[in-house]
C-alpha cells in the first residue's frame, strides 16, 4: 500500500512539475513573440525613421543654413523665395513622407507600446504631422504664406524615446533567448 501511495504521489508531482514547466515555457514564448512584434512592427521602424529624419534634417541644415548655422526660418531676415522653395521641396519629398510613416506607426501599432498610456511626445509627433498636412495643402493651392507646422517637432525627445525603447526590447529579447551577455543595440 505504501508503494502505491509513493508511486501515485511521485506521478502526481511529476505531472504538476511538467505542467508548470510547460506553462512557464509557453509564457516565455508568448513574451518573446510580443517582444519580437514590438521590435519589428513599432520600435524598430520608429527608431529607423527617427534616425533617418534626424540625419536628413541635419544634412539639410548643413547645406542650406545661413552663415553661423542659422535656419532661414529662425533668422531676423525672412527666408528668400529660393530658400522657401527649397524647404517646400524637402518637406514634401522627404520630411512629410517620413512624418506620415511615423504617425501611421503610432496610430496603427499603439497596442505595441511599452507604456500603458500613449506618451505625450507621440501625440505631439502626430500633431506635428497633421500641422504639416495643412501647410502642404496650402502649398498645393499656391499659398506659400506659411512654411512650418503648427506644432513643433519633438525631435530629440522622439529620437531618445525610440532609441531607449529599441534598446530595452533588444535586451529583453536577448534575455528571453538565453543570451545574457547582450548589449543594447543603438
């Protein structure tokens, strides 16, 4: 009788341990799948777009700044028609398409955010993109009285946010894959 009780106890204990281990592995796989989605569908693209936007804008400023590195839109002297036309070209061909992609990520992939609520800087990004939509629409009608978005671009904050989120998720991904010596990817 004691042998039967021991056998049943060991069998039951083995079943419980196997079940709990399977549950833990399934939860780990689900977490890894979510982290991979966050990286591939939100933070990776946002990081790449924010970096591309920052580097392209820096190249524009370097090429088209006035003496002393001052933007034509920040100088006391208003921009010339040539400066304004060049800016409109860069906005419509380069900056606005990137802003639209970033806004689409925020709106379409908000379920992949690390935070429980939408960060203010992402709302500012969406508002900045919308502000340029109306400015570009005016340009299309021949009205060149405005050249900037109604809402400022949260550039440094956005770059920092995207870099931090991407780095944290790459570390989490490495941990879930059993790579403990991973360093943040930036």
